[in-house]
């Protein structure tokens, strides 16, 4: 899946990626908007910058995100 700027997403699960941090567990279930997509698909270093509702902007692994639109 290639994410695009402005796309609405849901952080629907914990990531299997090594960049996942324990504090990110609190974000599961939140919605947000992609602010800086990365064009590399399935690259563990290719994090997507997402603005999460009420939680600020974070760089998250792609495997925990799914599009809402």
C-alpha cells in the first residue's frame, strides 16, 4: 500500500517492525492523517509521518496503518 499526503488512516494494530516502541501501544485504534508519506513499500526504515487525533505527529511503520478512504 502506498500512502499519500492528506490520506485518512487508522492505526489498527501493533506493528511487527523493530521501530515500534512500547509507548505507541496507546495509539492503537486512533485515526489520523498522513502528513509525510514514504514511497518505499515494505521497507522497515520507511516510516510514514502521521498526525494522530489528539496525540501529535509521529513516524510510524507502514504495517500498522490502514486507509480509511
